[in-house]
């Protein structure tokens, strides 16, 4: 009886340990956020760059578009060179040529950014 209880306990500990080391949790970054298109415009391009840099980098959406009311999760796995930075600027370009910017967003404490 004691042996069976010990094996069950070890199995539970092993499962919990494996869940704690899952690839998804290992890749999560405090700066990941959801970008929401709260406007009536179609967003064609999204740029995110550290506030202390003039370089916007590449368009994150690529060939995708962000329709009014839609959202997209911005994942920071590609921005490892800026580890530890929290202040970022977010820039969007709409299909009609309009542009929006939100400067100095603290992505370490913000989980969602909305363009209206």
C-alpha cells in the first residue's frame, strides 16, 4: 500500500514538473501583447521598436492585415537583443495611408494596446 501511494505521488510530481518546463511557458516574454484594431481602418503594417531607438525594424504583419475589431498577439521571441527593455513605441499604417503611433508604452506592465 505504501509503495503504491509513493508511486502515485512521484507520478504527480513528474507531471507537474513537465508542465512547468513546457516550451510555451519557456518562450513567454513579459513584453508580449495583444494589438487591437479599435478603428474603422484596415491596418496593413505594424512596427514595434524600443523607445530609445529610431529603428522601427520590419513590418510585423507581413502579408497579413488587421481588420477593424480584430486583434493580433505580438510575440517578442525575435527581439531577444532588447531583453530587459520595457519602453516601446508602436506604429501602425492603414490602407488609406493614415498612420498612428503610441509612444513609450511600458510593455512589461501592459498586455494590450488599442488603436482607435
